[in-house]
């Protein structure tokens, strides 16, 4: 199920950004996906869907925001994960 909404964007904003309406909406979705991923509100897969990307593409996109798919609280946790790999 998809929900469709309407947002109003002043034309001057699109002109200033030199983006079409579609480009702006795509960027908005991707920015939201990165934020929700960083805040751990959505999974990687859900964020990829929101961003309309494959999971692999979204992982690469995350790197441009200094976001990582790896989350370790301390060095010991990382070493334990490596040991168990």
C-alpha cells in the first residue's frame, strides 16, 4: 500500500536549487531515509525502499553522509564480532 500526499514547494526554492520537482522529491525521500536510518527508526531495507534504491545502492549512498551500516558500542564488541565471523 502506498500513501500519496501533496506538499507545496515554492517555485523560487526549486529555481534556487536548480532542481525539477521530481529531483527535489527524490532528494527529500533520500534525505529522510538517511535520517531515519541514522536514528534507527527504520531498517536498512525499509530505508532503501523509501529512497527507491537497492540495499547496495543505499549502503553506498549512506557513505556520502558519513553513516555506516556497522554499529559497535566499543572495541571489544567489534573484536568479538570479527572473532565470530
